[in-house]
């Protein structure tokens, strides 16, 4: 009888841990979704500015400065893309366990 009770306690503990892990992953996914939305907006803004700079960089007096600025925008996009990918992975992990 005590073995059965112990097994039941182990099952209850495991189920409680499972619920806690699910809730943690859900909270992480919700936060990742919010972060991803703001990052997408930022990415759009950066892309638009980069496109504008690239279209005018050859007709301005400070060509080298515009080219350098365009490179910085491109680098910022790469960093943002990597972080967006991490947020998407967090969301995908939660979707897989849902």
C-alpha cells in the first residue's frame, strides 16, 4: 500500500512540475511575442531608412559618411534578425508543447 501511495505522490509531483514548466514556457512565449512585434516594427523602420540612404548616398556631398551609415544600418538589421530568430524559437518551442 505504501508503494502505491508513493507512486501516487510521485505522479502528483511530476504533474505539478509539468504545469509549472508549461506556465513558465507560456509566459516566456508571450513575452517573446511582444518583443518580436516591437522588433518587427523596428526592423521595418531600419529597412526603410537604409533603403533611403542607399538611394541618395551617391548624389550627396558626404558620400563616404552615407555609405558608412548604410553599413551601420545593415549591421543593425543583422543583429536584429538574429534576435528575432531567438524570439521565434522561444515561441516555436511553446507551440510544440501546447
